[in-house]
C-alpha cells in the first residue's frame, strides 16, 4: 500500500517527556514504524505533577513540526486547565485532543473548550470498550448492551458499535475504534450509510453517567505510570 494512503498517528509516553527526551522519543517511534515522517504525534497525558516537563515535551513537538518531521501535533487526556496552561505557554494550538468519549462519559466541558479553540476531539474508546474490558473494575456495565443503544441499533439494522461510532461522527468527532479482527474492522468502517435522528442523538446523550473509565488525569504521575520505552 502506498505510504500516502496510510495515516500514522502515535504518542509520546510520559517517560519520554522533556525536550531532548521527546525528540528522541520521535526517533524511536519513527524507526520502529519504518518511516521518516509521522502524520500525527501527540502527548499521551498532561503529567500535571511535572507540567514544566510536559511543556518541554510539547515544545519538542513544535520543533518536529517546524522541521517537517511530523505533519501535525496534539495531545491526549488534557483537561481544560491543562489546555489553558499549554495554550498560554506555547505557539502552536494542538490539532487534536484525544479523550475518553462514549455515551457513558462525554466530557462536554472539554469538548466545548476544544471546539472554541478549533482543536479536533478524537475519541479513544468510542464504542465504550473501557466500560467492558476485563480488569478495569468489578461493577462495570457495557455501553454496547445498554437498552437505549440496542434499540437504536435494531431500528437501523446496525450493530451497537456502529451506532456509537455514528453518534461520534455526527457530532463532529474523530473516532478511532480498536480491533485486530478483519470482520470488526470492516464493520467499524461501515457507518456512512445511515444517519441517527435528532431524537436518537439526544437519547444517547442522555446516557451520561459522569464516570470515567480510564485513570484520572490529575492522578497520572511518573511514579505510577512511568515505564521505559525500549529503543528501536
């Protein structure tokens, strides 16, 4: 497949934050991927316990962008206060903020802030995988099995996952479902031949629980989440 037909996005892990460390993190990722340029490179977390290190990492992304080594830069799991501090201290507005977004956890305040600053919201766990992955808590319930979701899926002759992807797309988000199965990948792409009604969108919006599935951004520290990223 021609390289220009593939969009490559990857992240800098918090262990590689810092100006020189992040430049080296790019080198490691590019070498492992076998490319000279990455389409979108983002920071994985805000690391509020050492935000100066986060800013240094983002300035390294700005350098990579200026040098043409990446086509776009962004962040992930940044809350409003993190984004505000970042915008005050750096020159390039992130292209993307990648967030946990699914009907059970919608982060509307962050989405609205991103929209006002023309930052694309990109949903990780857009079908609510974090709500049913094993090992992520004892009392989780899958958004894919929510009656409101299954009713809409039946009405359109689609799967619950397709409904949730369509929900995100119709609200202007990028959605990046994860799968290694060819049939699931094909299913996830097949979401452009139907449209949710205003009432159906509202019904999905109403499922908000306010419960985050992933780690709290303020709780992310090097001590708890740092791990060495191997060399290429």
